[in-house]
């Protein structure tokens, strides 16, 4: 596939938080860490220690060992189902603090690169449904089904948690391969319909599900976690800085007054292509402008003595009341109350 990378065998990928639940799952089947690290440079002890860095090829070998030892082609689905939202670090916290399921899934799409370099997630929206497509990002074909299964199962688990298993959710998982077990086994394992022999690995949801409210929403916590995700994305190995982050950098550098056409010109793409690619991340140029304004507003309120009217003007608002309304929508409180809150915390 064009653009796919083969990640170096010695380049650290990410820490092994995602493999620890796999160890527990396989231990119940009599498979030891020593068996899993066969043909890798890792020690069995290091595999189970949080913070151990693992290369892409070491991960690939561990997955191949797990498949061989367990003789279970659905291991990735089971693994993803067992993972809690907290296991996804700052990305999990940001998603958990989102106001709606759609907002949470947008963060998952955008910041997936902070958790793995082996796959990307692309958002596609139709008239009545939307889909999260899993795209292979590394030349590791043997472990890719495990990775895709894991992400799909994880996304379904997270979506159920965020929406308290709403009846509107009605997820469908689409798999590339044919069924390896009776279809009823898949549906019992995942708690949703499963389709086979599809063109892409993807999770399909009704479009209406994107508007479902998240019970754990917290605007302040989400903003803080998003900032950490941006930092981690910039530090991630490989070319994981997505288009949204490049747009964000331009808006910060040149001001949120930049037009869509201005940004597209600086990125050397057409405005139409920019809009289409941002849509694949389940965002838009308008949303990106709002994100940058929100970040700059919270920074100025917390770290400067500027008046609210002065901040509004700097961010491009001709009417302070419009800024106040926008800020209340972003953070759930007024600018003055946010300033008092941050001063109290500090």
C-alpha cells in the first residue's frame, strides 16, 4: 500500500501497557511470558513491567507467538474487549471527558498516533451512518489482523462505556476475513452484529449515535488531556503528525484569523482537499479554529492580566459577548469564573 512504513526493528515503538492485559489473558490459558518473548530481545520480566519500550517488530513477533500458542484467531477481539478506557493514557482521559460520543471518537481518530504507530483510524460519514476505518500503517501483515481486531473491539467497548450502552448505539463490526468461528460466537463475544469478507476493517455506527451525551463529560479535564495528547503526538516516532495538527500549528503561529484558503495555500493543497482530509479525521476547519481560540483563551485567562475584552479582541472577536458565549460553550463556565478557578488552583 502506498505510504506504508516499515518501522525499524530497533526503534522504540511505545510502552507496553497494551500487552499487559494480553499477558493476563494468555496466563489463564497456561501460556507464560517466556513463551511470548521467544525470538525477541525482551526478557519475560521486562514484558510485564509498565514502561518497557517495544519495537514494532518485537510487537509483531509477540503477536505471532500468541497466535501460534493460543491457536485463537480471535485473540485480538478478546484482548480489546478486556481493555479499560484508563489503559489508553491521556487519550483515554480526553475521550472520557468529551461531551458527546462524536467528540470522543474524533479525539480517538486524531490522537491514535500517541498510542500506536501500527495503524491509523479514518472517519467516514454517510447520510445515515458513519464508519471508523482501520488503516494499516506498518508493513507487519502477520500481526495486522490482531491490531485491527484489537482497535475495533476497544472502540466498541469504549463507546458502550461512554454512552452507558445506549440502545441508539447499535454498532456493527466489519471484518476483512471470513468467519473463523460460528457467527454467533463473534456476536456473543462483541455484543454486536459482525459482517465478514468486507473491503475494510471498520466500526459502523448510526449517525445519530454521534450526538449521544457522555456521562463523564468534563470540559476542563478534556482540554488538559488534549494538550497532553498534542505534546505526545508531536513526540511520537515516525510520521504521525496528522493534517489537523499541522493546521493547528499554522493557526497558532499566524493567528486564528487565517482563512481556509490561507491555510490550504501554506500546506500546498487545495481548500477542497483540506476540507476532505479534515473530514476523515471527523473534524473541520471551523472546529480547528475554535480549538485554537479555546486553547489561547484559557492560556491568557490563566497566565495574563489582560481584560476579557482584550482577550476577545486578540482572538478575533468583534463583540466581547460573543466570546463569552463561545467560552461558556467550550468550558462550561464564563471566562471570569475560569480565571478565578485557575487562580484558586494555583
